[in-house]
C-alpha cells in the first residue's frame, strides 16, 4: 500500500504506518473492516493495541534510555486501552477524578499518576491525596487547600509544581503557555509559592512544564524542552533535587495534507542535552515526557457507514451514520483555525481509483457536520464504509455525543 502523498487514487493523503489493505478492503489488526462493522455495528472506533505497543517501543528506541514516558489519559481514556497500555508506560497524567480512577483501575501505581487541571476542588484534592497520586499545584489556592488537607489528615502528599513558562512552543496546534494562562503558576511567581510550600511543611517533589501540543517541528520541540528545563533549574533547590521534571511533550502526528511525520532525531538530541544538564545540576532527578496523541493517535480508525448518496446542484454528498457528534476533531470543530480534512478513505473500495470529489457528511442537521469537503474518492454507495484515520486520540472522548441525541458509537480495542 502506498504511503502518504497519493494524489488521485482513493488512498488518503496520509496512510499511517502499520495499516494494511487486503482485496481492496481495510484491515484493522488483521481483521476485515467490513467484518468488524458487522460484528460491532457502525459507527465504530477501532483501536489496534499492537500498533500502540509498536509505537511506544519505537519511540523508546529513538529517545535516550532514561527518559520516562507518561501517557496523557485525556487523549483516549477507553478502559481496555488504558489496561493494555499501562505496562508499556512509566506513568499516567490525569485531569479529573474519573481519569484518576481509570488510571488506577488500569493498574498504574498511584505514585506514577499525576493530576493536572486548573480546577481542583477540595473533594478532588482529598481523593487524590488519599489515593497517593501526585497532585500538580497550579495556583496559590490549590497549595493552601493541599496544606489544609495534609494538616487535617496528617499525610505528606506527593506534589509537583506546574509552571506556566514565559515562552511559547514556536509552532504547534495548541499553545498552552507563554502569556496569561489558567494552567500552572507563572514562572516568575513560583519562587514565592515554593517558599509558602516550605512554610506549610509541604515538599514539592516534581516540576511540570507543558508548553503546547501537536507540534511537528522537531527543532521547536527541542527548544521548548530546553527552555522548560532552564526554568525549572532556575527554581529547583539543588540541595534537595526533585524526584522528576516533566517537560511536557507536544509531539504531533500528521493530520492534514502537507503534514509530514515528526522527525525524532532533533528531539532525541535535545533530550540527551537536557539529561546531561539535569545530571549536572540536579543529579538523580528523572526526566519525564507526557504524551497523548503521539502514542495512540495513529492506532485508531473511525468507521462509519454510508447510508445515502445524493447529488445537490451538481455536488455529490455521501451521508454517513457517524459524524461530528462522535468525532468533533475530524469535523474541524475541535480548535482548528482552518478546517482541513483528516485522512479518509472508502474502506471497502481501497483498490478503486478516485472517481468523484464528494463531501462526506454526518447525520446531524447542521452544516458543521462535515467529515470531508469535496475530496477525491471512488464512487461509494450506501453500505460502503468510510474510514477516518488518525482517530485514536481526541476522538470519542472529545466529542459532543449528546448533540442531536443520536446513538453513541461502538468502541473496540483489537
Ligand atoms: C493534553 C495534555 C497532554 C497531551 O497532549 P498530546 O498532544 O495528546 O500529546 C499532555 N500534558 C498536558 C498537561 C495536557 O494537558
């Protein structure tokens, strides 16, 4: 099967590694997409656990050995996927009580789970401290609440300080730092917060910097990791080195036409330098990356069935049983400035050449429910399956399933 870049055939503009076609039909973990659609119904999210494992192994081969990999649960919290992935990573990042419990249920030891989020009400902090998870401090109030809970329960909570660094990821889909931000403590205010933590008898055992997400520029990533570490080194006391520094991640995957897969070389070199610096300044401190989409995004496909085809004023429309209510990101409504198609194909006609440029739309009564905008595809008929690749992260979990009250999709890990 060809790789990305196919122009006029029915192959999508990006064909993720590890996916195969047999007799012109998409195979998912060695199973025919049509059989899966019969067995589980459509619409269907299907994830290939083998591809997730290969991805993590390949990444570990490329990155310096000591780098720890944490999984950001918000990318895909499916319980079976978490359980499968749990032994392959060194921790999980969670951002709600339910994600924390999902990570525990998947087998992560509490001490390897860290809790982030701008709102951590007292009950959530109490639950996290009781469970023994690492609580990320992101505001003065969170620190005070943790101090009160620690005093009341006579516990020594595991804490890390999340910094809002004073730089931005140079390129990347979603910037999460650099200016005013609800996430983390402004780097310039962190010194005072550390002092307050000491006064409260709390130990800050780790530091966390997350500069942004979905970055395909390896030099920009390396720079953000280097600068994130510099901000931590300016703060962390050398006489009592923290257990870990989490430099975020931000490693992106190709979605749009023109995106190229991330080149890992410069990222790995940058991390090598970070490790050396860490070894000099804070010996014994571990370096952590937290990744979501890079680990699971390419290992999932969304399968939806064509229920109608119509031609309106000369334009062909394929109407499917799935849409933006299951896959907001593919419809372009999850934070994209300019709507671009995800890589998509007719899973039941992969060997056929493109014959028309239909729009693929979902069942919702809104023009926002658009999965592909006049894209070259073979002629598909009702009953055919459309596959949307790159759907393993920020798919179902990031979608408004209640909107228009259609049934939810099935989800399966193979
Ligand atoms: C969302 C998030 C991640 C994961 O981002 P990806 O782009 O999926 O890798 C990591 N860390 C934090 C703090 C996040 O909010």
